[in-house]
C-alpha cells in the first residue's frame, strides 16, 4: 500500500469553482512532486518542493494553480477556477532526493478531478 | 515534443510467458536514468526498476529486467514468467538529474493484459 496519502480520492467541481487536493508525503521525504495525468495518459509535471521551498514549476502552475507544502501540514494543490480541461488524475509523489543518486519517486493513489 | 515514446498502447500474454515492453527516449544529457513504473487500477504508480545511463550492464530486479540499448536511446522492460497480477499499465520515464531536480518525463504507457 502506498505510503503517500492523497485526499480526496475523487473530486467533482463545476467550472469556475475552486478545487483543492492534499498530499502527505512518505515520512522523512523532503521532496514532493505534483503531476497531472490526463485521460490519454499524458503526464504533465506541475510543481515540486523541497521542504517548503518551490524547486520548479511550469507556467500553468503559476497562473491558476497554487501549491504549498507547509511544515507539519499536508501539501496541497489548489486550482483557483476549474476548467473542463483540468479534469485529470492528479498524482503526488515524494522522494529523498539528494541531488545525484538512485532516488526514485513514491506515488500516491492520486486525486481524480472531474470538472463538469 | 515527446521526450519518451512507448509505441505499444496495448500488449497481452499468457500466464508464464515472457513479456517485452519497448520504450525510446530523447536526451542530450550524459547522465540520465530510465525508470519503469506500473500503474495499478487504483491509480498508484509502483516502481519496478531503473537503469542509470552510466551503467552498461542491464539491470535486473526479481522478475523484471531491462535491455538497455544506449546508442539507440531505447530500453525494453522484460517481465519473465508473467502472471495475471502483472496486468496493468506500464510507464517508462526519463529523469535527467541534477539539472531538472529529478522531474520525470513519462511515456504514454503500455496496457498489459496477462491471461490466466
């Protein structure tokens, strides 16, 4: 069973509504990633954090998406104004990344967002 | 542009057969890694095996092994003695640390069905 916990498993929103999902990384993992997987199995990297600091994020993330990883609280990804094209599986992953190593990502079950 | 290509959208085998899933990728980095993940029906991505670019030896892990053809930028996942529980979607992913903070570029996956 995955040790990366994502909630909720399913999220249904209307267009224009906020959509928020949470992720608890595996214990001791300082690095957290968010990916979007659409129905065609196309993955899009959204953002990653090391502890509370953003490492990288794509342009889309900067505009309608916001994310944070506060200390001692779950990480979260929020879509400010959902669009139909945001319907996807949102995967959270964590790792022990130390720069150059054989680090692998540990994934959660994902949050399936449906925007009606 | 697609960085990772999996040209087989689906595959099938009978219980006990060896299965080969193909993947090709594009990179200009000297150091990179190729990961293989299986996505369960729950959405969770499960790590199977990885191949570092600097290692000319094909990696093995249990029933999983890879055939790494670095000069052709291709890599195949080989599953020996396939079982119905191996059914799922298999993703190949490219990582180019440390330049991109361990972000994974995924292929579009191969959905494998293993018949009992």
